[in-house]
């Protein structure tokens, strides 16, 4: 009954304006993103084509010999494996719960059928 008392005269107009606003803003955002992409690409092309910027000279790094690689690996192994030996026994101790009036109320609520 409440639905019948609401004035629905402008409902379609408001819906249409809202949807048009949303879609126009979406198209506007797409246009802005495309424009920014073109601007950034032009700037990157200018930087790439600028003769004032010289490329860095390439240096050749010498690789360590196998003996050096083995020494590094052994040093890392000794460094990272320097913890104490622990026994591989799992002990589980039961912890006694502290008394709480809430836990006793919940326990009594769970056992209503008894």
C-alpha cells in the first residue's frame, strides 16, 4: 500500500538522467586516460630520441671460479645453519581453562537437552 502513495511521476526521468550521467562520466574518463597515454608516449619518444643522453657503457663482469663459488656456498651454509640442535619430540601439555561465569553459562546453554 505504501508503494501506491509514492508519486512515481518523475521516476523514469530521474533514472534516465542518472544513467546518462554515469555513462557520460565513464566516456569522459576513458577519453582522459587515452589522452594521458598519448602524452606519456610522446614524452618517452622524445627522451629516447634525445642525442644528449648517452647510453651507459657496458662492463663485462667476470664470473667467480668454481672454487670461489664452492667457498661462498659453504660459508652461507655454515652461517645460516648455525642454530642449536633441537630434539624432534613434540610435547603437548593440556592447559587448564580459567573459570569464567560466561563459559559456565555457555556450557549450560549447550546442554539444554539433557
